[in-house]
C-alpha cells in the first residue's frame, strides 16, 4: 500500500480549501486518465496477470494529510481530490498506484507492513522511496532507509510490467 491515504472526508462536491479539486471534478479527471496510453497499458497488464479492475477500483476522495493518493489491498486506489490541481497530477497518482496494484497481483506474499516489501514496490528513485516508505506507519525513518538499501539492487532493476524503465 503505497502511501496509506487518510480517512476520506464526507463531502463529495466541495472543493478543498487548499485549492484542490472537488471530488466530482476529480472523478472526471480519473476517467480521462483511464484513457491515457500508460494507464491503459497497466490495466491490460493487470488483466493479463489475472487481476481485473472493477468499475469502482479507482475513487476520488477528500483526504486529510499531505498524501496525493494510495493503494489499499483488496479495496483499490484512492486519488485525493483536494490535493489535485492538474490532469497530469491525477495521471501520475493513478499510474503510481496501479504499479502497486500490479506488484500486489503478481507477488504471492507481499506484506505492506514489511518495510522492505513496500520499498521494493516503489518504482521511483531513492528520495521518493524514502518519502513513501516513511509514510507507512510500520516503518521508521531508519527502518525505511535500511529496507531501501536492502532491496535496492533487485527492485530497482525490476521493471515489470514494462520491458524497460519508462
């Protein structure tokens, strides 16, 4: 579960005070994101791996805290509408979280509370790995750094479902 999103807010139409998007507007942005080549590719790869996405797999919600979204095993992806400004913001969150969903789909024993497993699923460079893994309540900064170092060589070279790093 990449960044674990905070509980969703109750409002589904009000825009965020910090300038983000209303949930309904973000839902439309998610629908546009689903038509982009990278997202379509990731969805196809998930289906090939035996994990189809339901109609409500990706949801827009208002979030507390400073996360932009998250993947929750068994529940799907949330995009924090109140932290989204641009279509590209939504696209990047959807792509990032779909990669976590893909890793979960193909890994038999992926344990998101294990800092090394979480670090391995991060497709980004070290700074983003640290940011994401330290947001996991099971991972202190020291544990996140140790986990990142322990899995770096193997996981950095794992580009699945891509043939090479995008």
